[in-house]
C-alpha cells in the first residue's frame, strides 16, 4: 500500500498533530519529505519486478536478459532504439530456425524496416515430372497476365520463372581497400539470383507518411493534384498494423511502396480508403466512382485534358498523384484528399510528431504565457496577413505564437509594408499544429500538421536603444516550425536570431513543377542574423558575411551541382560563417569561414568556364575543421580529417569516390538517398561508421549490417543469402526541353555534361 504524506501524518497520535499545528506544521513538512522518499523506494521495488520481463524492463537490463538465452548483441539503431524485440523473439527464432517466416521476422526486428524473404530456388525453370505436375510453374510468360508483367522489375514480387544462374547471391569474397571504392550493391549481394541455395532478403528504405483531409492542388475546374504544391509524386500504400510475430509471410500490401496503375486498376478497393481517399464538396467519394487512368501530359498545343474519363467517374493516377473529373460531372467547388507519400526520414515539412522540439522551445513550451496568440482561420484571424498585422502592433519584448492549422494552403504576400516586424527582445513562433477540441482555446498537438505558404515572406528586425550599461539590446527571436514555404524567406533590418526546424523552403521557389532548374535563393540574409536550420529542406542560401549560419540534418539544394547553394547576398561573394553537420549540400559553396563541417556531403562541381576555383571555397583556411565529409574536386577548405576522396587533386580519385543518389529531384521518394552504386566508403564513412549525409541519423547502414550479421545464423545449412534494398537503382534524369534552331534550350548553370548537345543550328555537333 502506498504511504502518502496525509496517511503518514494521520498515523501520529492526535496530541502531536495538535501541537504541530500550533507550531506551524514542521512535523507535517517532515512527513511530506518522508512520503516522497517512500514513493521513490516503492517505485524502485515495482521496477525491479518489471525488470524480470523483457516487455517491461529498463533498457539497461536488456543485455542481461539476452545473456541468459545466449543472445549476441548487434548495432543499436534509431529505428528500434534498443534490441528489445529481438531478445523477446530469440527463443521463437530458434524454434523456427531455417524457415522463411523466421528469416522475415529476424530481418524486420534487427533492422526496424519492412522485410520480405524470397526463396529464389522456387523460381528455377526445371523439367517437370509427370508424377508431380506443377501447372503454375511455367517456363514462358503469359503476356495476357498484366499482374505478372507489372512485377517483372520488382524483384521481391516477381512471380516469373527463370533459368539457372550459377553466380552466387552472397557478397563476393574480395580484398577490401581502405577507403573502399566498391559499390554498395557489391557489399550487400552478389550478381547471381536464381540458384538452388539462393535466398534473398528485401528491405524497404522509405516509409509512408499519412496526410489526412488536406486541400487538393487546383489545376483547373476538373483537374487536381494530391501534392500541396502541384508536383507529380507517387502515392504510397499504407501497410496494415503488424500482427503477432511469426503469424504469416508478408505480401505486397505489407510493405510501403508506390502504387502502380495496374494493381490499382485491377483492385481499387485494396488501396482506396486505406491508402488514399477523396472528398468532393464535403461528400466522401465512394470507391465505385473511382477509376484508374494514365493522366500524364498529352502533346497538345491547346493544353487540353489529361485524358478522356469515363462518364460519371473520377480518374486517379497513383503514379503521378493526379485527379480528373469526368466531363458530365459538375465541377466541384472544393476537393480534399487523404493519401500517403513516401520518404526515408522525418525531414522537412511533414505530418510527423514534432513535440520533442516544440515542447522544450520558447514560446511554444508555455503557450498560456504568450502575450499574443493567433489561430489562423478563425474569426479574429481569418488569414495570416491579419495575424501578422496584429502582431506588428504588439509592444517590444512581447512573445507571440501564430498557429497555422493542419494542412491548409495560404497564399501570402508578406513583403514590404506587410512584412513581419520583430522588435528587439521579442519572440515570435510561426508553427503548424492541430487544434484540439478539448483542453482550452490554446490546446494544440504538434502532429499531423504541415501548412503551405505560397508567396514570399520578409522578416524585419527592429532595433532598440542600448541598455543603461551600454550593452546592445537583446535581438529578436524567430521560430518557424512545420511549414512548407513555396517562396523566398528574407531576413533583414536589425540583427535577429532565426530558428527554422522541420520546414521545407521549396528548392526552385515553386518552379520545380515544370521541370526547370531554378537557382534563386530560398533564404536570404541581408543583416547580422544568426540562422539555425534543423531537419529542413531548403533552396540556396544567400547570407551576408555579417551573420552566421548553422545547418544540421538538412538538405540545401540548388537544383544542380553547378549552381550556387551557399554564398553571399550577391550570389558570388563569400557567405557568412558556416557550421554544418549531418547534411547534404547540392551545389557550390563559398563561405568566409567553415567553422565545422562534419558527416556532410558537398555534391558540387564547377561548370565550364566557371570563375570559381573550386566548388567548395573557403576564404579563411587557418581556422575551422572538416571531418568525415565527402568533398568536391580541388576543394579549398581548412584542415581535413578522414574526408573523401583521399586525393582531391586527382580526377580519377574524385570520380572513384563520388557520391551517387537515387534521385536529386525534390518530391521523389528517394530524394537525396544514396543509391546502390555509391562507394562503400561513403556508405560507411561517417564518424560512427554510418553513412555520410543527411540520412546519417536514421542509421540505415547499421540496420542493413544487422541483417547481414543475423542472416547466416538462421539460414538452413548449405544455403546463402543476399540483402536487397529498395529503392537502390538511380532514377533516370528528366529530359530537358528540346533546343530550337535559333536558340538553345535552357542550360543548368553551365552543367558541362550536356554542354555540347545544347548548341543549336546546322553543324553544331562539329563545334
């Protein structure tokens, strides 16, 4: 029984309690202290009981319980936090050792990612015995079976049969160099696939992120897009909740991957409702009204419809994320969508939980104490401009919070006289959140919300007179969290401090939808500002040398390795002092001082006739440090430690250790994700043995290594396995617009790869 302070004090004789009340209660205060210590002891006793079970024990107890059953430790990954699941299932693993369901469960538990195990020997074409005919095991493809043809390129669900491949599926035995320039695929599996001893383990790198009840992007009266900024993007399937361990083998619906047109056309009910849904004019659209169609752009001078939709139907293209209403249906006044998109990490503006950041950050940590609170979309603040106007009227030193609810889209022009004013010592937070029906007018949840701002946003700092002792007044503080900005953010005026986290500043300023590369800066600093980016996706940054910039777990994308990703306010001179960690920079960088660069990929190069001496150019080389980074050729940096390539002056060494990505197109699931042909030196080149770049924090390298460690332990004798990750193959680059006779097509900042092909006119190829 718990002994609280009231119970302990009541056990004393009444005479002592009476005297204690006359004396001011010192004895009662002593009982309060004793009761608090009793609570500590009681909680410790209860935890000792909980520590006897793997499901409830403390993390430090897990290795001790594992030692009782002979468990060998593996890498601790961010996905699983600890090895609790594997220790809990170890006895189950051993009881089912050698079975596919055991291998599947082991791979999922140690990697924290969806896994599917394929016994490749079941797909070998053999001469059948008349005593045991297998009608489904055919040697030729049935070209009328679209469900089979759709999965030919998907190695996990390919049901076609193949002839024998005698090459091994296990990673080849080779002499490993340090650093290792071999591609990642060589370290995960061999070249063979279809053989008697072959077992393949497939892991999915992307996870689905659910967007619920968001406004669709309007193309015209009958055409819409799922993307809030109008990009083409594949829609992902949402796997059901995982059942009991070892219950069944996984199927297509148990893994998150893009929905194909073929599978959506054949069985729309498998995906519609669970993975995507439409609401037109406040009425949910039933699955019977949905059809699948290829809504790709047609070659039409008039810009007509994407396709002809059957009467009474609403067409959805899951591969492009497009919607089109039939011509006989009334044009809807509003369309709201629910869907899932794929991405590898909680990065940029998204629906993931941001409580860990905002609950410990002023002024969102204590909303009740904020002097100014505005919920955009309510009657006092119908739009963001009205909330900004009232904030600008607040006295200096105020704290304010402007909340953008859920996934709404706001068209803004907060520049010039409409800009946000930030006086000295003031604190303003512009955040996305989900208002709660219960808990008061300021009850918010930092989850399932990512508002979109379409337009430019200016922040002007307002100076204050110095303090009586002569010290300058405290700078204003700006917090932006959980927002997708399709425009340019400019910080000017008096010095201020800007903390941007979990945001997306669209690379290309909104022009990415037409496939053109845009190099205009997404963030501009014209004053003495301290800028901090954490878990953000941003376009180029133009920062005055008077300020300072810190980037962590972010992507800075100039849309081309030849464009400027970081420089001064004029786009050429040296930018502000830069501190960057665990990030990926696509484009050229010029900074005055690189105070620290750690676990970062600088993917840039100089173009033909480029005036820059190097794609990474630091003016001051006597101070700062670059460690565990991937650098471009002839990079001008301060002292380096364990960086790649080993010889920056050797073009062959630079090419051998150059990073490779699945795609660098913003909006794709594999955006900035290392591909299967990336050198192992980059895949394992971070300070803790993980991969270099923005996905350093998800510990993907450790997760895949765990599968490779456990796979031989649970494979049957004489069998061998290989690990395949999805996606791994680099996506093809989109074709640029064709060149005309009198004018070349738009170039990408002097990208020398196709420079000769862009010359127009007769005989251009001879130049």
